């Protein structure tokens, strides 16, 4: 399902042209934006930004995202009080993902959890319980 592009993508954005020229967007004009706690490295959430959302994030110091379900901009914390104060913004090497290091105030997840990535852990490397792995990728006991 493809969401309708927000008006900002139809009428242009105030994002600096040199940044806009580098961005590699999805077919609907969005880039994933990873929010990470600046001092601990904890990954908090993933949101979506278009050029205008990125511009607002860079100029206001507060994370602004594009809601694909509501088809509108939202500033993290405006309704929940769980703000993200921007500490740094970077593009990945392909310029198709934004990393926003933030100081998270309150929960990052809409469920009320600190992070969106703690409910369904699919794999964990618990060194205390797991057999030591070797270069072959197999536990030493399986070789």
C-alpha cells in the first residue's frame, strides 16, 4: 500500500538544495529516520521523513516525522510529552537513511515503552548462555 505524498512534496520544501540533492528517497518520497539515544547508543524508534520533515528537524531541534497512516506531519512529543531533542543528524553512506541522535524525554514508543525494539526480540547473543562460536560459525562443540 502506498501512502499519498504530503503536500510539501508536491509544492516543494525549504530543505537546503545541497542536502535534498543527496537524498535517495523511496517511491513515495520518504527516507527512514532512526532515532538513537545520543549518549547510550540505544536505538529508540524508526520514523519516516520527507524533505520538509527533515528541514523542520534540522531547524527546530525537535524531531518531525511524516505519519504514513495519518498522512500528516507530527512532532515527537507534541501530544505525548515524550520529546526528542536533536543532538545530531547524519546521513548514511548511501544517503538513503537518516540517523538522528536525540535526548529522549520519556518513552519513544507509542506503546509507552522506552524503545520500540524491546518487545519482540528475535535473536540475542547472550554470551553467558551460548556456546562459544568459532570461525566456522558453529559452536566449538559442534565441530
